[in-house]
């Protein structure tokens, strides 16, 4: 795998915890935590963060905060919508920052900042194209990355998990329980993953459902639904997710309504089910991807579900 646009190879995770040797690896987890506290307000840490800010330039946000420590950096391959691309990642003790590489170690853009307290991780099986993969999941966006080696993947996951654990213990927050669905790459399918009939072409565009991440056609994703966790604006969703979201909204409204009602003195009678059955035919149901199947963790090709 290649690195940035300057043609360098993918660099490993470089830990920056030793002031005397900025590229050396730290011996153990506890010593890393101790070193974090030691480096929090040092000049060398400030210089390193300023160097990262300078590489992003005016397009990036300020990164220096009291108590923030830059722990390491490295290039990972991110599975993007069109194709895998190298991205520079910076691990801080409270955030994960990544961006596009213009000139490695000199100029980056498209800066993204992810609070570590919102991150959960999941290792993924290798594919023919990508090895040493794992998923970075957050409530707003989830995506797949891969490392140059299995050892590097273990290093990244180990240090990320330790930082997340340490941060959650300090803040008292719970880990993210409803991560956003990752977008399935365009090249994963030539046909709509919902109707399984529409074939994509230069004239028939691919779209992504913001709820499940599936690649769908326009006819199967005409609906919009407001999901405040992801965006203040209504987002494109596939027809199946739209019906599920409407049913969930209806159920929540019913629960709220019942909570507002006074409690009757008599014993309540049996209440029938809400009857939220789909009006789709059995034949149409059988051709759709099962709603409870995970694309990335399933060992079965999705196409086999409608063959």
C-alpha cells in the first residue's frame, strides 16, 4: 500500500511519549499514562501540537488545549466511498484527528476531529483488497481503516482502547451504544441492495441510506427522515429504514402519550399489539437484505441473500 501523494510508504504508528526520543515506543500502558500527565504542559508537547496545526493550516481547527497531549501519529488506509485512500491520523489523549495528505509531514487538509469518548472499535476480517482492517465507530460517523501490518493494527487498537478507557473513567460517561452505520463502498455492488433489480450505471446513480449505509437506487431512497444524532436536517434513507424509523417514532409517541395519562384506579385490561406489520408481499420480503444482518461482520456475501 502506498502512503501520501509524495509516494512514501505507509508509516507505522509513531508514539511521541518520550521527550528525549520523540519517535520511540513506550514500554507499557501504565508508563504511557504517567508520561501523558508529565507531558501535558511541556514545551515539547506544545511544539508537536503546533506542528500539526501548521500542517493543516487555516483549513484546520486549533488543537492546543490545556491538558491535551499528542500521543502518536501514523498513516492508515481509509475505506472511502469510491476507493481506499491513505489518511494521516493523530492520536491525542482525548481526540482522534485525521485528514487528507497533500504533502506528507508538511501539508494536510480536510481535517476531522473525533472525541475519543464517542469511539468504539471493532476488528474486521481481511478481504482480498484490504488486510488488517478494523472499524472506528462513533454516533455520527463510522468507517473502516486498515494498517500496513497486523502488529500495527494491534498497536493502534491497544493505544486507542487505553485512551478511551482512561478518558471514560475520568468523565464518568458510558461508551457509545448506537454508532452510525458505515457506508458500504460503491464498488461492493452493481445493483441496488434493497430492490435487487436496479442496475447502476453512469446514468443510474448510487445513493447511500444514512441509517443502514446500504448502496441503493433513487426509487428505493426517496424518503427523508430527521435523525438529530446525525444531522439537524432530514437525511436520505432507504424505504425499509424509513418504515422502521416511522414505526419507532410512532412507538415512542405512544409511550409518551401513556406516560402523560393519569393512572386509572381499575385494573387495566389486555391491550392488543399495535399491528405494525408490513404490507409487503412475502415474495418481495424474501428478495430484500435481512434488516438484522450486518454487512461488515457477516461471513456470507450479501448477494447470496437474493440469488
